């Protein structure tokens, strides 16, 4: 499979999983977290599909164009290894959707990083909330959920509390 195919499958899967998580949590109150702004593509989409929700973006180096950058009060600036710890004090277990797309080209590095941040993400998710990730996560309690039909297995991961 070409790198182009892998990239397209990741984008299609991100959109499918985000749409699925937004629909499944529609009635829930609580913030939405975007981990990793990048060029703001997924943030822009999340704002469209969850317009009524408070979306906080965690990013250490925001460089997206203005129409894809959150307002200052919705941007949590810094390394997620610190800001996620602070977020638990500030928000508690209230996040209805957490989307993580923090990785780069090095898949081994991404996996090590996913292991490191999994215990920081896990306590933030509200009961009934959905966690969408581009990398496999390593949670103690949250379980991996079935992907929506239009997502490609291995290109996106979905997690939630055990029912
Ligand atoms: N989903 C985004 C989009 O659609 O444009 C792409 C995100 S990009 C792949 C990853 C982003 O995560 C980068 O902007 C990078 O600066 C950020 N990032 C990576 N490691 C981070 C860390 N430890 N703390 C905060 N941000 C981090």
C-alpha cells in the first residue's frame, strides 16, 4: 500500500470516527479536547460537527492559519505531558470527546508516546465519552470499541468506558 493510500485512509478514518463520536455523545454536557492542532484540519471539522460544544485544543506550538486556530481561552498551550495533568485538576473526568493526533512519521516513537500519555488521557474521559486516536492507546480501564463502517481498521482507534 502506498504512503498516499495510508494517508487517505487515515483522513477518511479520522473523519468517520470523529463524526461517530460526535453523534454518539450529542446529548452529553462537557468539554471536547483536541490533542495536537497541527494545521487545524481536524479542529476545523470538529468545530463544524460539534458547533454547540466547548472545544479546547492542546498544542505546544500552534502554527495553524487563523480560521483553524482556537481563541486564546480555548487554547491550552504547552507539552501535553504537563497540560493533561493540569487539565485533570481543572476539568475532572468530564471530557465527552477526546481526539488525539499527536504523532509524526516515526511509528515507533508514536507508539512510545501513546504509552506515555495514555494514563494522562484516561481519567479525563466522562462516562459515555469517546476517545478517538490515530495511534493505539494503552488504557487500563477504557476498552477499544468497534469502528464505524466507513473507518479503516488500524488507521484510527476508538475507546470508551466498559458498559
Ligand atoms: N490533527 C491535526 C490536523 O488535522 O491538522 C494534525 C496534528 S499533527 C499530526 C500533530 C500536532 O501535535 C503538531 O502540531 C505537534 O506540534 C503537536 N504535538 C506533538 N507532540 C506534542 C506534545 N508533546 N505536546 C503538545 N503538542 C504536541
